[in-house]
C-alpha cells in the first residue's frame, strides 16, 4: 500500500479506501464465531452459498460465504434457527465494499452442549441472587391491565385470553406479538418487555409460549432476557409450558406457570369463586350479626327482668323509707338535744335567779340609790359618804321603789 494519510487536500479515492480496509481486515486472521443461522441460500448448482449468522441476544448479524460443497457435506442439512459455531476468515470485497466471513468449517452446536451452557448460566445467575425468593415481586390480586408477550396468532395467546376472560370477563389485556424462537426473538421480547414495563396501567406481564423443543426454547434461556426480566419493575410470569427442561426464565421470573392456561389462572381471579367467597362472607357476617343481636336481646331481657326495672318505684320507695327513718332518727336526736339543752338552760336560769338581785329583794332586802341633782344616773349607796343629809334617795324593794330624803347618817360601830 503506497501513499500517506488522507487529507482534505489529498483525499483517498474509493479504491484506496477499500484497499486499506481490506488490508486491515485480512490482518485479523481466522476466527471462531457462534450464532444462529437465519438465512440459508444454497442451490446445488451454485459454487458458493450465502448464509446469515445472527447474534442470539441482539440484532447484530454477519454475512457468511461458504462453498456449496462444504454445506452439502454437513451431517444434516442446515436450517434457519440452527445454532452453529463457524471457523472462517473475515473478507472484504473491494469491488462492492461489502464485508463477509469466508467460512472454512461449520460445527452444529449439539443439544448436550446447549443444555450444559444453560445450566452454567443458571448456576451463574443463581450465585448472583437472581433466583432469590426475596427479590420476587408479588402478583396483584386483581390487575388493572395484563401485559402479554407471545407469538402472533399462537395457541398460547388464545389460551391466555380465553381462560382469563372466562374467569374475569372485565379483564383488560395489552398484547404485544413477537417471535418466540429464532435469532430475533430475544431482542424483540426484551423490547416488548420494556414497553409493557413502562406502561403505568400494566400490573403484571406474562411471557407465554406453548412449549417446544430445546432448540425452540433457547431464547428463553438467553442471559440478556434474564437480566431484562430481573430489572423489570412489573411482576413477570413465565408461561413457557415445557415441563422436562424448563428454561432459565422460569427461575428468574417472579412466578413460574406450568402452561399459558395456568398463567391465566394464576394472574386473574375466578369471578365465580370470588362471588362464592363474597356470598359466604356475607352469610357468615349475617350469622354473626344475628347472633350478636340475639345475645344483646337476651341480655336486655335479663336486665329488664330484674326487680329494679320490673318495678322502677321499688327502689324509690325503699329510699323514701330509708329517708323517713333517717329523718325520724334525726328529729329524735334533735328533740333529745333540745330537751337536754332546755333543761340545762332552766337549771342555769334558776341558779341565776337565786343569786340575782330580785331574789334578794324578795327576801326583804332593799337597794338604796342616791339620785344626783345633775341628772346623771342614780348610784347604789355603798357608803354613808355617798348620801349626806338632804340627799334624794330611791329605795328599790321587791314590788317597786320608794323616794325618800336622807335625814342623817350614822357610821357603823
């Protein structure tokens, strides 16, 4: 190859570009590549046959070119969907600027090897915790909308829709049809899963297929699909319907259903069963209510039969009699106290009367008072000095008083 780098002043012609690319590609040498055949264009009269090899987990593909004799020498005819390992050399055709892989050997991937790979992937995902029951999301009791990913016009789609609508006629579905086998199945299923997971009305997603051979079910054991299901926020139900060799999806999904029909039964409740449960619950509640009313009625009757409620005046009469007795006792005590106090007052009055001036006067004694001329109150004469001769005197006796005048005063001996 001659010449330097391309510049705006010295651009490469197309032939130079293709020659450079061919040189780069040829330096890769031979490679081993695994994938899934999607197109096998071969005729016995052709010298070369043309195939397409797709990646099993994405939309990536590469064109293969092989001699027809190599294809015809295979133990069994190649078919679309076969998993193979090819050995070849990358080739770039300068004239048309196309890339392909020139195949020198094709090895079909055997069932045993596929199953061994599936088990290795299952062990790896289990070690990462993707099978842990704690991370599995519970299914809603009655989903607003059910997302369904399945093949177009498939028996799985008919089974899920018919069984679900028989169980709950008002159930709402959003169905996305995708391939369920072949090289395009995994990327399209992942895209559909993302669409349904982003729908706020979808409460649960069913991925359904009605069984098949191990090769047919390989998409449901691809790692990319398992990680997409594990990352989904919406609960995912695996309904592949293949008992002997369950795909890895059965382990990663939040619920494994044995068949698409089983998935419909697990996701949608049976309206007849629910109505029966409601009727039973109503019957039990009615019986419980009747029992409660009967117990309360009996309790009320028992209370009403008690003497206090049979004759409400009885306790009033009893209390009135008690009050009457209490009043009588109180009156007796008060009367006794009054009598006692009256007798004591009378005794005191008698004692006071015996010691008072009136009693003394009644025995013949008199009280002599001098009446001052200045109008001041009379004073009791206690000494002759208080009543000099000529003083006006008032003498109190038992039945009145006598006015006299002092004639003289004689001191006592």
